[in-house]
C-alpha cells in the first residue's frame, strides 16, 4: 500500500520522502501535514479504484483488507479514516455485496489460496 501511495504522490508532483514512507508503514505518531497529504492522496486513489470497479486484487482498496496483519500501520489507519469519512459524506458507496456464484467463487479462492 505504501508503494502505491508513493507512486501516486510522485505522479501528483508531491513525492514523499523515505522517512515519511517509513512512518506510514509503521505504527507511530504522524505530523499533521503528512497525515493531511496522505489522506488527500489516498482519497484520489480510492476514487480511481471505485471507478475501476474494484476488479484488480492488487489494487489499493483490495490491499486494505490485508494491511492490518499482524500490526496496524499508519497507512491502514489513514485509509480506513478516509473510507469512513467518504462513506459518511456519500463520496464512497459501500462495496458491492457478492451473491450467488460470485460469493461461492470468492470463498473458494480463499480456501484455495496458498498460505
């Protein structure tokens, strides 16, 4: 997730320094300016993921599901904050709920995943 955020920040002409990326990948306090910048960039990424339909399993949105194991890095916390704020304001709709064969395929892919 941090790599995707770094690439997006670089393409938006506001690259993040190595120390900032390190802080985002750990559990620690963040400067307010970094937190605001990261939330803005995460919002842009999530909007693009939503428009793409959440199809890519390596997308930023899909990565959020796995980011909290075993720790809870700042990037996961910030992303959850952006998602919750976006859903409360109506900017981000809830992800589609799987039904029927879509749900079955999702469960089978989880069972068949290499751990």
